[in-house]
């Protein structure tokens, strides 16, 4: 088995920004609750958490659809190596 160093570097160039964004999202999702607790108190954090639950409910619909679509698009592109395979005519 031989590693394709160009492909690995390309994956790293794509993956590192995605990793940074995901990590930042996690940090800010804790920081915002901490800031609300500090400024408004624990009752406000409870109200804020309810809004977070509503967002999670909406995300539970569109995230799986996005994951499935992305997987199918990757598979189609991987088979043909053409962007035209992603568009129906």
C-alpha cells in the first residue's frame, strides 16, 4: 500500500479549516451560555436552553438530509470524476 501524499495534503487543507470551525462552534456554544448566566442569571440560561432545544429539533430534520445528499454526491462524483454526474438532465 502506497500513500498518495498529494491527496493526503489536499485532505489536510480541506479538513483543518473544518476542524477549526467545529471546534470554535463547540467553544462558543459553551461560552454563550456562560455569558448569559453571568449577565442575566440561571433562569435566563433555562430560557436560552429552550431556544437551543428548538434549534436542535429543526436541525434533526435537515442535517440527516444534508448528510445523505452529500454522501450520494460524493459517490456519484467518485464514480465518474465529473461534476456533470451530479446534475440530472
